[in-house]
C-alpha cells in the first residue's frame, strides 16, 4: 500500500465497511500505491458488482451461499467472537469483532474454491449468546457425482432415486437401494392407461426384490453390495456379492422403460471378466438369481392394503403364462400385466409384503405404509458372460424382441441426440446433464406434445408447460415448442388458457399468468424460427398464433369471464385470488388478489410484442397502454426505503391500482421485472441485492423472506382458525399435515428451484453482464448440483425447505426447475463468450 492518512482511511471504512470490501478487488496496483485513499474513493464512485456477502443473525436459519472470491461480512449489534470450522478438517479459525459503521463486524477473506463451514458466534448479549450457522462456499463450477454406492448412512427419507419414463406420462421410480421403498409413489411400473393423453399414473408393479444365489451363498442385491450406480437412463447398477471364502460374483443390472410403451425392462448380466474384488468363482459354479415382482393395482395417489378382499382379488386374477416363463395379472381389460423372463423358470408361490413403510408420506401426515402381492418367483440362471431379461408390460401387444434387446442402445442414441440438439459441448457436463434431464417431461398428447410438470404426481399444467417452453427452446426443441403453442392456442378461449389439463378436461381457467407466458414463448420462438411463427394455424377455424395473442390482449384489456381485467387509469392488470403461480388455496396461503408484480411485467411484454408485430388494436393503441402500464409499474411498485419492488398491490375486484394497498413482503416475483428488462440500473442492483440477502439458499430461492410485513397475511385453516403469524408469515419447513402445515409454507418461505435461475439472470442483467456478476451468477446457479446428486439423481426437485438444511420436498423431478436452469446456464455461458469449462 502506498501513502495514506490512516485516520481518513479509518473514516472511509467506518462509513461503510461493505463498500470498503467491495472496492478492494477494483484497485489497480499503481494508483493504490500512489494514493490508497484516492484509489478507494474512485473505485467507490464507480458502479461495480460488489463481491461481498453480508451475514446477520437472520441468516442463522439458512445455509448462506457464498460465491468464489467474495468477502463475507459478519455484522451484529453487539460484540462477539466467531469460530469458523471447515468440514475438510482444517484447523478452526478464530476471530473477534471490531466496531465499524455503527456495528460490530468481522470480515472473512475470499476463497477461490468451494467448501462447507460451520460458523459459531459467542455474543456478548442477554439473548442468543450462542449462535451456530452454516456457510457454503460455492465452487466455480458444478460438481456432479451420482455414485451413491458408499452412502451407507442415508435415512429412508433421503435415499436416492432414479426416474425412468416412456414418453407417455408413465414412469418407473426406483430406489438406488434396489428393492427399498420410501414412498407410495415408488414403482417399477407406473403406467398411463389412456390411449392418447396423460392421466393419473396407475401402479401395477411396486418393486423387484432380487437375491443372488452363488454356489449356495444367498445375498440380496441392494445398497450393501452396490459397487457403482449411474442414473442413465438406462439406470445401471453394479453389484459385487460374496460367495464365501473370499470369493465373489459381480452382477450388472440395466433398467429402463421402453419409449412409447407401458413396459419396463430389467436386464441382469454377469460379466465375463473377474469381479472388481475378491476371488472369481470357477466357471462350473452354480450362480443364479431369485427374483420376486411385487404387484399392485391402484391409482398412484392411493395405497394397497391387505385384507380378505385383496387376497382374493389378487390371487384370482394371477395365472402362470403358457409357453412363456412368467405370469399374468389381468384384473380388467385395460390392465393386463405380463411379466416374462427370457430364460429360467417361474414358480407360482404367492407371498404378501404387508406394512411396507412409506416414510415420505409419514412426514406429510398421510398413511405411512402399504402392501404388495407377489404371485411367485423367478429362478434365473446367470452363467459367466451371460445375461437374462425380465420384461413387465401392459401393452396390448408384447414388445418385439429387438426392442427389448436394443433398449439400452436406443436410449443411448436418444441421449446423445438430446445433448447435440441442445448444442452443449463435452466440456460442459452440467449442461449435458440438464439437456438429458429435460427429456422425460416432454410427452405425447394426441398428435401434439405437452409437458409433465413434475414426477411423481403432476400432469400437464398450462403455466408450467409454457414456462418450461423457454428452456425447451434452449434445448433446441423448436418443433416441440411449436407443437405446444399450437396445442394451447387451440385451447385458447376468449383470451383464457387452461390452468391445468386433466386428461381431456381443460375447463380450469383459473390463471392470470399462463396466457401471458404464452406471449413470451411466442416471442422467443419467433426469435429463433422467424416471424412466420405468428402465422402458424392453431385450429380448424384458421386462427393463428397472432390471432390468439390479440385475443389474449383484448381479453385482459376488456375483462374476461374468469374475472381478470385491466384498470383503465393505470393500465395494470387485476388478478383474482389464487390465479398466479403462488396459488395455494383451501386454505388460502397466498391469494395475491389485486395487481401482482409479475403479471404487470408479462402484460407489458405482450403489449410491446404486439407493437413490434404491428398488430392492429380494436381499441386504444397497444403503445399507449404499454407506456401507461410501464409508468404505473415504476410509480406504484418501487419501495425506496426497502430497495426492492412490491410484490403486490392488494385490491378487491372493484378497486383501482391507485386505491390498492402496497404489499411490501419481500418475495421473488419482482425479479421478473429485472430479468425481462423492465427495471435496470441502480434500482435493479439494489433489488437483486435484497434477494441475495434474504431469499437465496443453495440451489433454490425462498418464496418469502423471514422478515416482518406491513400488510398482514392471515392464513386460516379450513375450520376458520388462524394457523400462522400474520405479521411474520414466513414458514421455513414444508412438512406435516397438508392443510395446516404444508400449505401455509408452500409459497411463504419454501424455497423453489425454478426461480433461482430467474435470480441469476436478474443478477447478471442488473450489472450489465459484468464478468464478476456473471461469475457469481454461475456459482449460484451451479449450487443446484447438490440437489442433482441427491434425491432423484440427475434431476432437480420442485422445492426445498426455506430453513437449513434445506431438505428436498415436493416432486423430486420438476420440469421447470430443469428447463429454467438449462436456459439461464446457457445464457450465462454465452455472456462470457464461451462455455464455462470443466475445472478438471
């Protein structure tokens, strides 16, 4: 450091310690050596992305995510000491606070790499004298590791899964611990019984239980003998089991569903080479598998329970197949399950598994167990270098032998095509995995395509499908998105679109955002495929996509049958309660009745699109409406004292925006105003900083900050009793009974994965894609890697708890979580000129 007046420097630091730390990376050695204070003042005068994460007591409820090369500024109102311990057994670091900026502070120097740390505070105060919190120093790049073979101490609730799908809406959802069950939604064969559209999955096979019999030694194939696992698809297990006296046998299992078929295939193989450990058995030793398939016959939201009726039902509808090795379960004309082995023998020896624990449902206040029936067992020889296949199918005709023999090869080809189409290179394994992870969600709906919102329980939703479409475009799925727009365009009616589609029923129109997201997707598809996109016909009446957009805009302006309307004075859109993505109802958790922030952003975006297309209005010009709405957004929503935008102008149906009450709850929805380019500059930077300070958790974004609100949010149970704290409605854990515990939390603190990419996009845009901001956004977005490495492997979940340790909840494979992560990941890569390269 060059010459400086230490008292002036102390004054500079004391005025704003965070600003001082943010200036340090901006200093040039020459000017700083000549005059340090002047160099700091010049750095402070310029707008640079501040590489500083501030930690306060409110953060003890979360794991604080810290991007690489960021200072950590710990602030408190009272003196304190701190101990920082890293999980990699480094020696703990000890600190003592100093006074600066009217607070007690400690500054932790930046780290270039990732790591987990525990922060312990000893506070000299009357309350909270001992505080413990967790910090996660993010790695510059995501680290994917799906091999959970050595994870011996995993709770049943946290046990990893693999998802396999068939392009029809069916699924196999298997525990990596083969044969284990953690949820009633786990299944070996969950089929879609409708001939053309997604409907509720029907579970016909719960699981396979497999034992290896090697020269008289019997070993179950499960987590205890698992050497390696990869989720694929196809999913691959590699087992090594003991055969006594230091001998061992290696067995491989491939599992997948056949594309466009309600069929699951299991292929067991014994490699010709010696096992990975132990002494190989002699070639003449007898090695075989005993396999039981446990079956059910139920909607996937229910359970099987053993009783006299169930015993008769299953036993009377099962029979051994003639001329094939296996059995059939034929309870109805549309449910004829056949389980067939390619070799060996089948023995009809019935067995019930009763009271199978469902620990996930138990934590949700639901029935915590179920039962399953096994009509018999398979005896499958497994000679060295040989394989054997089990196929479970409810298709009208059995799969051709070539389909079964080539299933792994066919899926490998489709995986490679998905990566190539997404234009993700070999140097980007995270992007490649995202491109593969998208594929299970795009399924058949008649001759069109639709999007399954999430596995295991969601079907296709209007809002979810259209938000996902942005990521599908990033995955190169242009034809699929065009088909999706045609599908929803055909459903368009008086400016409304379906909120959800149940089978062929699209009557639910309770959404104020789905039609507006339709406009965003049209715009982004046209940017890739050209403006002829708007001339695409959507129905036999000859309506085009442009006609649908006009109908939507006119409907919002003039008022629609479902209650959506425009406030003429402000040109803002009023939304009925429960019409946005935060739609928790019965009890009403987040009604957001009035003028939600993201609805205005999407509305203005649609108006600007119609202006670009020179679409003739049938009333007041689109340009006049857009200008008035944008001016109203800036005037009514910005909260200067808080430094972010209001989530809602709360109003009843007959109230104008001017008469509405401003809801200052810090939620994630204002980030759309930044990511879609309506709010820029200093306001955008301050708002993104507020989100980073209170909403970001590793891999997700809280739906509500743990702060007091000025507009109380009362959540009353279905019996009318108050079940939350209206002044502090944040609810950090999504668990327990649905109506009294989970619904109040769902959008009031629960952290959502799909909105984290929106935050990352907003962060980069707010700072005009400065390299430091893009690098931080990369690290925040890459923190989803931990979620991919847990739960449904290779997928991203719907939600995590807002409070540490941020346990995965909800659907463990959620479409918009994956699609939005890929979209923004590619956006950030392009912002730095080339893909971020693998650290290795």
